[in-house]
C-alpha cells in the first residue's frame, strides 16, 4: 500500500471582490470551492479541466503563493497553511513547481549559473562556490544541457531549453513533490515529447511525486496514474486513468473525453453534444455547477449539490445520478475506449 | 477523377523579415496549391512560416517584411502585383480570414451586430440583391445553400433602386442569418452585445459569421481553435466539418495540432523551417508519412488511445531562422541526413499521384 504524501481537505480559495468607495467585500470569486483529494507517494495525479476550472489555483494555494480561504492540507505530517519557520522552509524545499510559461518564470537578468546558485545558497545547501558550480553542472546534465549553457542568459535559449532550466532549478533543492503546471503547453510539438520523457525519467530516477496540470488530455493520459477532473472550482470525478478514459461516470468527464481530438483520420468521432461555455465562477450555478450544460440535469440538480462519493474503490464521482446515466443514448462516443 | 480547379497557387515564395538581429529567412521557397472546395491544413510548429503564408496571401505583412521572389496566383492573377485598392477588394469579398485571437480583431466599442452589418457595406451588390428579393417575397426564408455556394451577385439587381431603409433592414436580417448559420444560440441577444460580453467560443463564431458573410472563394482560418477549451474546440470543429460539406469555398486551415488537422482536412501540407516539406491527402499522410520530419512528428504526439507507449522524441531544437542550417533545414535533426542534405535544399517532387515530398530519400522514386 502506498503512503499518502499530500492530503487536501475542503480546500477553498476565494478571491474577494470589492466595491464601493470603502472597498467593502461584496462577494467572492470562488476559484476553488471545497476541494478534497489525496496524492500518493511516487504517483502522478493528473488535474484536468477547462480554463477557469481552478487547476492552477489549487497548485498556487497549496504552495501558499495565494492565500487560502478555508480548509486544510497536509504534506506528510505538516499542515501546510499553519506552517511557520523551519517547517515552512522545509515545505518550500520539498514542494516545487514548474510554471507554464518559461519566458516569464526565468529572470532575464540572471545567468543560468546565478539562478541555480541563488536557490542553493538561499536554502543553505552549499556555501562553497566551486562546490555550487559542480552541483549546478550536475543539475544541467540531468536535464540534458551542458557546461556551455552555464553562463548564458534566458534569452539565448529556446522555449524547450528554458523549460529544462526551470526543471533544473526546481530539482536543485532535491524536492520530493512537484506541481507541473502545463509544463509543455508553451513548447512546440517536436520538443514536447522529449520534455515529457525527461519528466518521466526524472520521476523514476528520484522517486518524485507529481501533480500534472494540463488541459491537453492526451498528454495527461501519457503522464498520469490517476486523474482528477475539475469543473468550475470543484472536483467532479477522481479515478484511475485506466478507468476514467475508458468509462468515465460523471457527465462532464464523459463530454471532456469525447472532445479529445485523435491524430487519426480514420477515427470518426460521434456527435459532441455539450453546448455552451463554462459559466463565470463569480455567480456559479446553484446546486451542481455543471447542471447548466448537462443534458441529464433535473430539478434536484439545481437545488441540491451532489457530494463527491466513492462509488467503488478509488473511484469518486460527484453526481446525483451516477450509474443510472445512459451515455449511449445521447450518442456520444469516447476515443479512449477504442484502445 | 475529374481534374480539380486550382483556386490558389503559391510558387517558390521567398520572404524575409528585416530585424535588428539580422534577416529572418521566414519563407524559403514555398510551393503550394489550394483546390476549389477543399480543406487544406497547413501544419507546422511556431516559426515554420505557416501564418506568414496566410499573411502574404492577403498582403497583410508588417513593414519589415520583404518578398524576395515567387508568385501567388489567385484565380489566374498574381496577388503580389495587385494595387492597394484591388487587394482591399479581394479581402472584402474573395478571401476571408479568421485569426486565433478574435479579441484583437473585433472592435471592442462596437456591438457584434454592428460589426456584422459593416461586412455588407463592403458587399453592396449582395446586399442589394437580397433587399430586392425580400421586397418581392416578404416572408423569405434564408437560403443557406446559396449563401455558401455562390460568390457573385445577380447582375440584374444593379439598375434597381432600393431605399436605404430596406437596405438597412436587409443587412440586419442577413447578419442574423449568418450568425444563426454558425449555430450560435440566442442570436438576437448576441447581436446587441459587445465583444467583451461574449465568451471565446462565441467570439470565434462571430468572426466565422463575418468571414462567411463575405461569401469568399477562400476562407483562411489561422489557429482558430488553439485558444479554446477542448469541448468548445470540438463544437467549432464539428461546425466546420458540416460547413465543409455545404460550401464550395476552399478552406485553408492553419494549425500546429496534427490531431485537429486529421479531423477536418482533405489534404495536409506539413511545413518546416519556412517551406512545405510534404503535401498529401490526409488519410495517406497518416497511413504512411514520407518525410522524416512528418514521420518523427507523428510518433512524438501522444494519442489518447495508445497512452502506454513511450513517445519518440525528435532530437534537437527548432531552427533559428536568422541563421538557418544550409541545405535541407531539417538535416541537423534528421536521422537519414546525408552529404547532399547539408548543401542543397531538396526540391519538392511528386512521388505518386497527389503526394509531394521534399527529401532526397525519395529522389529515385520520383518519376
């Protein structure tokens, strides 16, 4: 049995909306609203959903980059939101993030060497300069770059190389846990595969745990062990990837899987019926948040919010009518089940 | 098979951008033909020149762009030789474009309806023809088949006088018709809304409606689904597929995503480093890609149906277009590169009917 490394319970990240001359809080943008999940040691949990679902906010909140509103989260035995001093420092070392945009996440005025040195020094890992250089070089080699790149500035690198530098910087602290926030969506297709393979190899090498955030469902399936599907600040379904891509139970997951484009002209997708766009999280629909786009929605969905329930071991779904929905009837097919 | 009519032909197009860092050799001898009524996808990575091709066709190039050579023949005439007025007419009626980010192309201070109606100011003959028809038959239903297959207007309408009020009412009706055509719900309300009030998918549909309302011979769509969420992308793709069967306009679909291209196109042109390296019917391209770049690309994109297989990665990085590699621009990353590839750019050859590839590997096969 694998150990749980991260436990998130009832996490809420609400951004206050202010109005009037006194700037009183007039409401909240509920970016993440009552989210609970666990991450097991050594696994990759894929976090998927469309823009505005709250995937990135979950990562940013758990790293304490944005303030949380309510709920708790444990990294091993440390409560994340109340951690102080040494505990917090340790947390920051153990949990790292790779951001989406490698053009924004690297300081343009620092060479690769000084970027890596800064990290190593701040956390007091190495104080001696020659030792630090050795360390930095080793990190660069791990991500497929070499000594000649050590004294260059970010603008001298391509997007794929920059993302490798970001990975090296994150690895400098020898973390056990990494959030990968759309790490390849800024990369070209031809370098995407090598970046994904690098992340996979590093994980195997260093026993890393990943939370992989992406809107590209084919990439998520390639990278992850389990998948959590988010919609408008809520987790609507969590399951093993072998289950969720083949037989999703939540209607939203189903439509999401049905919409994945397949690189094969002989594959004929059945009709996609999901209409409309994701509503604004400022005034989210009452009850089940997906009900405004759901073809199965009833009055009950508007009045009562479905809780995330475990329908079988490891498969959690938030839908009143789970199990009784006939997806075949509405004529949607999913590509994942063709495998 | 009937010989299909070539609508647009690009011949040996070379284009540079002048920058302070040096000459960006963006297009390096592009050869491409688009046939009437087909969907041709232009697939490639950023910097391969696919958007530059679209901009060159419409002559919407920035000031620092220089065309060094080549021709763009559209309906028998070279677009590069057209005057400013002539090219503006072509943009208004004959070639319509939809771009990736509709927010930068829609006017933020005008409603969607106003912007749609403006299209008909540029297309007076069509507006007049429709006005006369609706005067004759007040209960007239929109004739979508004609909207999508005819590109010219009835000449007999030209001498007839129509009041401004009737023209206005007709523009209003046509705007609504074209919006309805893009399967937008609640068109009445959307007509009165400003771009910021619409979602990404809705804005893109308004752009599509504006493009179709021009009744173009050629519709160019530049990464129009890339900024959209998957479920909305699927809706737009589904709509475009339906449109493909109804219209006889050619569609040039530009994308970096092979999966999206697979779904929609009749033929695919793969671009790398400023020129087309392989052009083939979609099914054949996926069945047996010929160019080493296409082969590697196909094996490096994750397919949701085969998730367990380790992806092959293409070594190296996308070339710097200021000092691109000599000869074949793919040779530094190519597993088959030989002596000749370092020196001379391989010409595009037809290896079998309708299949073109620019690679010395196939030199012997070409007839």
